[in-house]
C-alpha cells in the first residue's frame, strides 16, 4: 500500500543548509557569527541546564518584556518563534489560505517560496531590478485582490542590498491596508546605510509587521529564536498557529542575556562590518562583480562563472553559498577568513 502524499509538496524543495567546512577551512556559507558566545550568555545557558526537564514558558515574559522595553512597544505586539524563518511561516499560515497570494522579491530569502507553498498559498515572485534591489513599482503593480502578504527582506538575502527609507515608506503607503507588509530585518544590525526603520514603519502604519532574529548579530544561530512585531490582531493569530513550546528555555535565556550585553555585541558587529567592507573592496579591486552589501555577507554576481569561482574558493579553503548560474554569497568572517577569500580569488583570475 502506498501512503497518500500531499501533491503540492512535489513543488517544495527541501531547504539546503550551507555546506559544512573541513577542519581548518573557513565556513562562510551560512551567514553565521564568526564569534563564539559571550561569557554572560554561556553563564545564563548553564544556569538553565538544571531545569531542562521542565517545559519552557510559551509566553516568555522575560524575553518579550525585554523586547518591549527596548522598542517601547507593548509586549502584546511581540510574538516568538524558532528563528525569524519560523515566525515568517506563522505569518503566512495566519493570513494566507489556499489560493491566496504571498509576494516577495526574487532572488530573496530562499525559504520564502517553500514556506508559501507549504501553507497552500501561491507564491508571487517579482524579479530584482538591475541594481539587485527590490523593484518596488513592479511589486505594487503585481498586487491583486488575492494578495495577503508582501515580504520585504531588508537588507536582502542574498544580495545585501537595501530599500531606502523614503522609498519603502512610499511603497507601504501605497499598499492597500488589507495587505500586510512584512519587513524582514534579519540583517538590520549590519546596515550602515540611510536605512528604512521597520519598527518606525510599524508605528506609523496599521498594516506592517517586522521580523528580527537572534541568529545573526547576536550569534545564537544554534538556539533558534526570532520574533515578530505586528498589529494586535495579527499577533493574536500568530500565537494560534505557533508550534507549542517552539522556543526553548535555553534560547529564551540566551536571548535575554544577549539583549543585556548589547555593548559587547556592538563591538563584534562592527568587526563583522569592517571585514565585510574589506572583502567587498578587495573583490571589487580585483575586478569581480561584487555588490555593495549592508548585511553580514557580500554577493558576487558571477552568473555562468559561479561554479568555477566556487571551486577556486573551495581549493583555497573557503566554503561559500553558491547559486548555480547566478552568483555566490560569501559571509563576512574573521580577518583570516577574508584573507583566504581574497587569496583564492586574486586579481589575475578576475576575468576567468
């Protein structure tokens, strides 16, 4: 007997994790923090080990309270998930039914199309413009009566480009109020541009939600915790579709400790930004089609040369995220990591 399978899942590819790296190589394929956890965060996790036989608090009052204080937003607007990707899935399940449309730029976060199809909704992909940025006029034109959510990944993954403040404000103002605009700010801590402030837009407009994660700047990728700031009626539904106990007690403790250690983390974030800029400048000077980034990675618009450049980097001890026929996303790591990248892709190979 053959078990019944959901036909729609045939169109859903399994999410591909960044390739692992051999001992001694630079793993720059997953946009992880190159820094080990802060001592204060480790201490908080250690303290929680004695009670891991108990379920975590679903409400997570300590964490939502700390976030409420940080953003001066009532805690009722804040909901949690196992990373911002899980909260994105909650948003889709809460707002979109079968036949409804969920829009996003493409290429953007690789999980978007899968999350939409898993929910039974229809993905609407709007190509990036020639500058690898969101094409906001095209996205406005693509809105239909079936549109329920629009994701704006800002900075965008994998290109690192941003939607500037004025442009995003005008876009949101033009979007019908019954369509939720989700500003996905997973990489916001690395943005040094005149950026759009998602939380400010949430305060200004009734149809905006914001996604944040502790995986990148806070270095908690292995613990999985992210959150949404959304309108009250949306937040209430997010709690209904969330996986019960999806954010562990250890993750909650680590997130609270990280928020308390923001000054220490800020130093680390600036190191990542410094190495990102050094990598960008080195690759640009060598003649590679690298895109100016405001995230913790750079995008090399390599096209048909993608696999060749990936092989050269691999030979030089660097593991990156390759999108065949499109380009390479190279995470910002330590100074040694960036040295390896620049050594693997020297000037003389720029036209290869």
